C-alpha cells in the first residue's frame, strides 16, 4: 500500500522488454567483419667468435710495441647473424696484461683509430675495404650504424703495449671482450 491507501499494481509489459532485446540481437545491415592475421619471423641468432688474438709477440723491456688494426697480428672478432640487420657492438678493453700468476702487469693502450669494422666477412685485416665498413675507428665508440654483412662482419683491433724497463720476463695476457646484439634496425 501507498500513503493514500491505494494498492500499487505492478504490471509487467512484455513488449517493452522484448523490443530492446530484438534491437540488440540484429545488427545493422551496413556492417561487415574482416579477420586479419599477425605474423613474425625470428631471424638467425647473432653470434661472435674471437678468432685471432691481438698478438704482440716478443717485446723488449722498456720498448713499447704497437700493432695496427690492419696488421696480420691484429685481433679478429667474427660476427654472424641475419644479413642486413643492424647490430650494436661494444668492446671491453683491458688496461694492462698480466702474468698468469699475477706477479707483474704490463700497460696496454688503445688509440682512437685502433679498430676497424669490416662488413665483407673477409676475416683479413690487411684486405679491409674502406667502402665496406669503418676503418680506423675508435674502439671505445664503435659505429652505431654497424650491420651484419652477407658473409658476416669482422672487427679488427690493434693496440700498444708499454713494458717497463724492469718488466718481468714471461707470457702476459688480458681479456678483450666484444659484446654484440641486434638493435632492431
């Protein structure tokens, strides 16, 4: 009951409920649907191999020795992957070489023109073609536009060792690390 004493009647009107349901169930005649697809191709894995060390050979106490990046004794890193793909290259270079027992160290330096990046995959520093990469580039700032060549890409590295006048005799070594990664270009 309501306040005036009347009884409220609820009347169900099916026509009002059915009409909105019917309008929702039937789409407009001017509508269409298309199904597309998504695709992706995973490219060849990028890899790098240190195929030749930076080899100074025999050095004399107190006499610096240098190897150019186009010398047969230059370090060679071979990169393979999806031809034409962009790659970021980063070298981690040692500040010294050490005897295996750690009892002595020898300074090693790298100048602003001690690296080359060859996109021909020749793996021969002396045959580096200036039109197919970057010659005499900074090993601390390798080219951002590097790409993987059809036959691979090589990084050549030279440097300089500076033995002290009292340098201990023995075999010195240090790690040179090249990190490579696709960059999406």
